[in-house]
C-alpha cells in the first residue's frame, strides 16, 4: 500500500472543519508512515464567492507552521522535522492556487517559509470557480475546459515555485448534468494536455495522482487513466499521491485502487518531499 499521503487539508483551509491533530490521528489509524498538509493558498480568490472575507482561501503560513511544529513535537520529530521513534512524519506544504498574476507573490512565499512541498493547482478559469454552476454559463463543457488547460499551461510556465501539478483534470468533477458519464479530457484536449505533460517532465517536476476522484464517484483518480498513460508514454516517471482529504475518514482514500492502476501503467515509484527535496519510494506491492 502507498504509505504517504501528500495532499490534505485541515481547518486552516476554509473548506475543512478538521483539526490538524485529528488528521494526524486519522493517518496513524490508516497505517501511514507520513503525511503532508497542503493548506489552501488561493490568493486573490474571486470576491463574489466570499464577499465578506477576501482571504477566505488563503491560509496563514506562520500559523500553519506553528501548529505543525507542535504536532511534530508530539510525534517525535527533531528540529529539522525528521521522524524519530518510528512515528509518523508530518510535512508542511501549501497548495498554490495558480492565477496569471501571482507567480512573483508565490515565489516570495516559497522563499520565506519552511516548506517541505508545494502543489500547484488550477482552481479557476478566467477568475471564475468551476465548482459553481454559473462559471459554466455561456460555455459548452469543451469550451470552458479548453480555456482551463490553456490557462494551466501558461501558469505552470510562469510559476517556478512548485513541486507537483495537482489533480490536473480537476475541472471534470464539476461539469453540470454529467448524468453518470465521465468526461474524457484527453480525447478532447490531447494537444494542450501533451504540452502540459511535456513541460512537467522537462522541468523535472512531478504529476500528482489525486485519489479524490474515487470519493467523487468518478471511478478514477485525477488525472484520468488516459492522461496518466500518456504521461508515462512521454517518459514521465515522477508522481506524487494524495487523497485530498478534508476529514480524517478520507485520508488515503482510493490508495489501493490507485496503486493497482499505477503499477499497470508501468509506474514503479512515487515521490515524497522534505524541505523541497524529492525522495522516491518503491510501491510496496513490488517487493511484497
């Protein structure tokens, strides 16, 4: 089983009510060796969604790190965050919500914080959140999703401070009136997706396998098996794995299915980060 969950949220993110301590306990219950909190850092999130709180989706990195340091002490870490006594490793990450004008601000945050890991996420299209149905008004799914990928490509090229591209086809979770049909991003947008994948590979970054797609009823992770297959065909090997849990019961969700899929596609390792340095871990199924 995959032993590290490197994408999760706590009450430091607006869309979670879970304490960090409860998330750590949930990870221990799941038998994990390590986790990484990746609290939301969606600067300049559109005000129409949270008009009373312009920083609704921007965690305070200092507060987050202070709580992580406290939990590391309880879990037996040394000052560098290295795990002692075979207890769980707790990483400090952030999820940068990409927008075209934020690259410099994200660079400053990355340089000023004691981060282990940064995931880059495309949550918006033209400053609209596709989680909300009104973002789709006036567009066909193909049109909006094409704009989504074009903006993603521009953003990952402009933003240097990131380690893994998160839930690449995230937008398909929220297509209105899907009626049980799972949208095939790769079939419809292969040219721009190939450009994104080639850039991830050439820049030495990772592609995240986000298993929340199973929780959302897609029957697959984000990105889809077709995108993961293409990534491998293009020479991509570096992946990270996270359940995108917002509650303890969702930690490591879908990991068994994801590991089977990844092994079938030819992936043999996944990556974890400490102090922004990557370490590759062999899938346990290979040696068992």
